[in-house]
C-alpha cells in the first residue's frame, strides 16, 4: 500500500493479488474502507485506487500471507513452505529463503528454513534486489514467525561481468595522426639543411 498527500486529499494505492476482494460488489467494500479511513485515521477526502500485482509469486508480502493462511488452517509447515518455494522459483526468481520460527511441532521453539537458488545477504544487491516480508501466525501452542526473502530475477551481482562483443585487434584500422607525419618529415629537413651548409 502507498499513501500520497495531495491538495485534493489523500491518495491511497492498494496493490493486491485479487482486487475484486477489496472492491467488493458494486464497490461496497471500497466505500466502507473510505469511511473507515476518514473516521478512524482522520484522512481528508481519501481516494482509494486498487491495482493488481502483475506477478504475485515474486511479491514477498503476498507469499508470506499465503504461508500464514496455510499454517492458520492447520496445513503442515513443510508442505506450506515447499509449495510456496516451488511457486516462487517457477515464476523466475533467482532464489528464495523461507524461515518459520516458533513452537512448530512441540513445546520447544525451533527454526526451520527452506532455501533454493541464491539470495544476497548483505551489500547493495541485498538492498536493491531482495524483497522481504515478515508476518506472525497465532496458534494454540504459541505465535509462529514467518519470513520470506525473494531474490528478484533482475538482480545483478558484482561478480557478474558482461563482455561486449567488439572487433578483433587485427581488424582495427590504424589511423596515422598529423603528429606522426611531422615526426617523420623532420629528419629529412635536417639533412637538407646540413647539405646546404656544406655547399656554402
């Protein structure tokens, strides 16, 4: 979600996997949401715009909510993790890492990680090309924490060098500069001057 303040009011842009769920029948849900924004958050004249996410499998927030809803319904954590992992990699991601923490199967808390591909951990690639989201799932045994990190397809690492195809050294044309011509002509002039002096 993005919020912009304009002279006409507050513009709210919602990016969703299924915009129809937010808009509702004949825009009923959007109208109710507009009233809530005015009353609860004191926003002046909120204008809500709903956009559909082009590739939801590459959005960490959508994927982490998908895992959370599966865990809340009682799906086994490995099944939920691996199903999302396969979806993300099939969409073209360079890598994905899913972390589930908490009392997963017993009263003792532990951490389970599901990894595939490459995910940058630090530096500029991690800031620019890694989409990350975290959510919490309340259960009877306790609260589970779920984190999803997705390395986007357009990510470029510092050690990846692209060579631009060019001409071979043999095929390059050698262009003589005017300075080279002057240097070649100077010795001839010196010889002619010495001959004139001898004749005198």
